[in-house]
C-alpha cells in the first residue's frame, strides 16, 4: 500500500541525488497546439538536473493508437524503461519544467506498471535551481536495468469503464470554459463539453503561485475526501494525472486515469456529453 507524500522537495533531492539507487527523470512535455518555441526534449537538452534521463511520453506510448501518448502495453513499457536505465530497485524522482506537466503523468505511468517507489519533485526544475541545484546539458550514459512490469489495471480506465462508473467520482482537469463547453477544444474535430456527471477541478487550481503543489490542507478543500476510487480525466490524459497526484497528497492513492480522456470521448459521437453552464 502506498502512503506518505508523493512529492519531494528540492532540498531533499539535493541531499539524496547521489544515492546509488536514485534515478532522475525529466518528463517535460509541451503540447504541439501550444505553439511554443520549445519542446520537452529541447527543454531537457538546454539544461537538466545532473544524471537525469528524458522520459518522453510521446515515445513511451502505444504507437498503434490514433490517440496521443496512450499507455503502451507492459512489454513495450518495460523495454523503453530498461533502455533509460529505469528498473527494479530504483528510487525514482520525476520532474518537469512546466507545472507538473507531465511529471505527474510519468509518475502515474510508472505506478500503473507496478513501480511504487516513485516521487515527483515539487516545483520542478525551477525549484531545483532556486535551491542552488546545478544543471547540465549532456545526457548521461545509461546502463540498461531490468524492469519487471506488474500492471495495475485499477489505475487505468477505458471509455466503457467510465460509462459504467456507477457513481464513482469523475474529476476533469481541463479549464472551466472547455469543461462547460464555452470554449472550443484545442484539438481539431472534438465536441465541446464534458462527461455527464463529472466535476471540474482545473489542474492549475491545485498549484500555487510559486509553481509548487498546494498543501494537503488546501487540497482537501478542492478535492473529494476519503480514500475511495476516483476517475481523473482531461484533454489527453496528462493533466488528469495532476489530479491523481494531488489526491495522493491527501492520502488517496486510489485514483485512476481515463487514458483516452476528451481526445477519445469528444471525438466519439456515440458517447454522451453535457454542456451545462454555471
């Protein structure tokens, strides 16, 4: 059973980065529709925490799916992890350079494949440099390490399972205007609205102005209480994991991610939507 805070501080990482079992992952991801002048990989290459390898959610993905960065099967995931030097016995710390996007996704993926000793760096790369941490711009030489996948199906939901949620809370991390259908989706050909019965918890509402996740006390006022299972969704399964991470911070490690999220639901005319406003 997973317990404790899923986040670690930059000061903690500074003290523990040289531990022989430590493995650092940079999971920075920038969606193509953001029209940014950088990508996750270019951000990594310009400067990353020493020893960190780049965890690319677009590469560690199901390449046969028409949906973006879907979770691959256990064989593919284990192969990609092994080549990055991620394996059994590692204590993994994941970070990114843009507000848990997609360090939370990498955290969830690793846990869904059975690796429970994984944390997220609170505040990401900015917190690291603010704490005096150095950067490097060359990738480390990674020795392959055996990764034993132990798939946790309870952490991954399909559209059919969401349809049959039977009252299980469904939390949507998209901005309110997209959730309520007041703004178009950034991905082409998607309907606007949300899954009927779901609630809106924008992922940015869980993060403080300093780029760190809000305290457990603050999060309890924003998220359902208890340790019951929850389904998290968003545009494509990335910011949904931020909700799952926040729930873990208040003690609920039973949050699943609907991997297809609105990229799948909004594209399927047979699936119901709601667009009520407040």
